[in-house]
């Protein structure tokens, strides 16, 4: 197949190198777009190209669009114009691989932001999804004291079985004062003013969640806390590996298509 890769970040640049036969968008069978696909629902993210312009190009020759975090209203536009599209964030293999890169980048950021070791630090992870699980596993190798917040009983049981400290959301407040580092993976406000007031002055807070995030950053800035909203980590910290993850997933997706299998 002939590919066209859009996007200006390092991950896209590496993807272009991997696909040596990249062609212009008009000649491509597959158009690989940035992740997320669009931030304003009008333009392709980081591209001088609108969504409507892309649709007009794609619908004429039956091109395939590949991206991530494609919103429902945009999906509807694609479907109305009979455009085949794939959101690779919905594929389990890519989500797991992406979480690995996110975890490593988050730990790197924590080391850069602090003047103490991860070893023997009290580290709280808010949310125990893919990223939370891998982050806890990787941090355990540093000898950190790991606390994991979760809501589901099965996740609480898993946290206990591995040997981490389990934190129920209902009693989160009593754990906050002794935390040295907090990673948030929950995309709804969890560290509000009340909870922020419970934190140490030298706490390090790193929010990994997509908008709207889970931290009241304005209040953190007022209190001069060591805080960072760290997004798109794979494209920042491991762009070559991130590009390989996209290619691997894309090869599997299109392999299924060519063999007549469903997503």
C-alpha cells in the first residue's frame, strides 16, 4: 500500500523514515494522521489542512484514514461520506504499547522534577487502568513505596495481591499528606483545592490524563507546587519507538482488512 503521513512531531518524522515509499496525499491509499486527530474539530492537529478538505480528498478514491482519539462527531462525518477509518487507540495492542512508553516518560519526568530518589519515596498513582498498572510495575523496580487508587473491587483486589498499597477513593484524603510524588491518570478532577491543601509543600504532581485532566493546576500554581501536565509522552520521549508501535498496529489492522477479517 502507498502511505501519506501527516503531522509535524518527531513521531511522524520517524514514521516517514520507516515508510520509505511515502507518497503525496493525492496518491496515497492510506493517510496516517496525527494523534489526537483534531483539537478544535475543524483542523487536522498540527497541520495546515481542515477536516473537510481531508474528507474531500479521501472520499474520491476510497482512501483509508488512520489516526487516534477521533471524536464521535468527526466519525459521523467520515461515515456520512463512506470513508473507511481506524482509530488505533481502540486497539488493545497499541494501547498497551503506548502505555509502556507513557510510563517510562512519566518516570523520566519525575526524576527531572525532583531532588530526591524514587527509592523509598511514597508514590501515589491515581487510577489503575493500563497506564496505572504499567507505571506501578515499573516504579516497583526503583524500590518506591507504591500506593494505587482504584474504584473497582477487582482492581483493589489485584493491587493487594501484587503487594502495592491499595487506596480507596473514599479514604484518599488520609493518604495525601505523606505522598512525595503523585501521578494522575484520571481524566476528571480528583485533586481539587481541598485535597491540594493536604499535600506537602515539596510534593511532585504529574498529570498524565487527557483534557480536562484531574488536577486543579491554577490552584497548584497559586501555591507554587511542583506540578506538570505531561501529555503526548511517547512522541516527546520515545518518538522512534512510538512510530514503530504505530506501524506494527497499522500492519495488523490492514492485514486483517486485506484478508477480509473484521476489526
